[in-house]
């Protein structure tokens, strides 16, 4: 499960970078950042529950 969350975080980070680099895709960067933060919080919550 941790591997899956890390893969998602990498994907969301890449989407955010692409959104900031490509002019006109700021919306993609915002979505990527929101998904990144959401996935990080979900992973932290799941990890805290298990320990």
C-alpha cells in the first residue's frame, strides 16, 4: 500500500510540474497539487492508524 501511495505522489508531482511549465495549463497544476496533498494526508492517516 505504501508503494502505491508513493507512486501516486510521484504522478501527482509530475502532473503539477507539467501544469506549471506548460503555459495555459495552470488548472492542471492546481489539480495535481490538490491530489498530491490529498494523497499525502490519506497515506499519513493510514500509516498512523496501523501503528
